[in-house]
């Protein structure tokens, strides 16, 4: 199957690969997996004051589309509030990367990963939305 | 024989509807059924009869192939109970399970990077043991426990193990080619 140039770009030069240190403040992790293809995806966010995502990292074992989807999402969420990031839809990812129908599940995985990371953050640090900015940092 | 067309795979092959299947009995039942419906036996029969025999042969093949493979068998059993394994849609695996998958995939990378087939073989053994354990859990979940949600979860987990093992095999093959 032919990958789009955007998928190949993210696959060959993935953005934000890696993990945050265990003790770093404001870090939350979303782990998801796709049984049908065995892909595993870990997406981490680092949230600063005002509930804004300052940085994001990922590690994905899967096909080029799964790697590109998670790489793209780490770029997109930077500078977004948690609520804004939670609004990212797999259709936007699929459109940006021109994913063929059989690879749509890769974009769904990336959407689920960012949602899982946000849920983990809220579990760890409370709501952390734009209202209670200091709770997370304390 | 037409009434048998609506039978499920287990009924068709005369086997108890359980995850633990006697593979030799399955093989025998399949050969027997195939012998009865093989198109060659209908060479002199009418066009309609031959068509029916062909359908039966296809039906027998499908039943045999499904029941022979543990994941397919479990998925089929769960389907009979009205459960969807959610392999295409369910991405929320338990975190510790996903962590383990991540760690194993890292080991594959390391084994490949350091050209260490022994490490990859050891990982292969570990996957085999994990799979055997999951099969035992599946037999219980789909048997006496009737815990079909757990059964669905185990099917999803087994799909990851299959993929992992394929990655290990690919890595071993790459190393073997490099050594040649």
C-alpha cells in the first residue's frame, strides 16, 4: 500500500519520540492498543500552568500509519488546553495524513491515546482545566 | 442433510461446544465429513446435487479452519453466546498488559540491535508460556465460569501475542539472513 508523503515524513522523522522522566511534574500517560493489528501506543503529555499542554512524547510499536498518527498528535496538542486537546478527532488525523480506509483504525488509536492521557492527568491532578491552574503544579 | 446446514461448526463436526478441543477428534470428524461431501463423489450426480456438495465441502472447510485455530475458535464460541470480542474497536487494554507488550517490543528491538538470537529465542519461549496460560484461562472462562467478558478480553490479548511473536520471528529471520 502506498503511504502518503505526510505519513512517510512522520514515519522517517517522527516528532517527539521518547518518554518523560518518572518524577517530572504534570506528566500523564495514555496507553492504548489495537488488538486487530497488535499495535501498542504510549502517549505522554506534560501540562503546565493554566492546564496548557507544554510538551508531548510518544512511543508506538506499529505500522507507519500508527507511528505517523501518534507523531502528528504530539505536535497538535502542544499549546492546547486539555479541553482543546480532548476535542481532537480521528477524522482530522486521518484527513491530515490522507490515510486510506483500512488505516483509519490507526487514527482512532491516536485519538484514544490522547483521550487516555487526558483522563490519566485528570485522575492524577484533578480537573486541571483552565479554571484551577495552580492545583496541578502544587 | 439440508437441516444440518443451519447447525453451528461444533454440531456439524459432532464436537462438544468447548474451547478445549481434542484436535485429533476434530481432524477425524473433518476427514469423515469431507469424505461424505467431497465433490468427486458427486461427479456423476446432477448439476444441482453437485452444487450442494460443493457448498457442503466449503462449509466443512470453514468449520474445520475456525475450530482448529484457538483464537478463531474462542471468537466463534463467544459469537454463539452473543458476544463481540471487540478486536476492531476496543483499544482500552489493561495498562499493565500494555506495559508488558511495550517492554517485550523493546526487547525485540534490542535483540535485533545487538544481534542476539538467543535473547529472541528466550523471548519466544516466554511468549509461548504466556499463550499457554491464556489458553487455560480461556478454557475456564468459556467453560464452567461462563465469564464471556473475560473471554473477549483474552481473545484481544492473544492477538497482541500473535503480533509480538511475528515480530520476534521477523527479527530472527533478519539476523539469520545477516549471518549467511
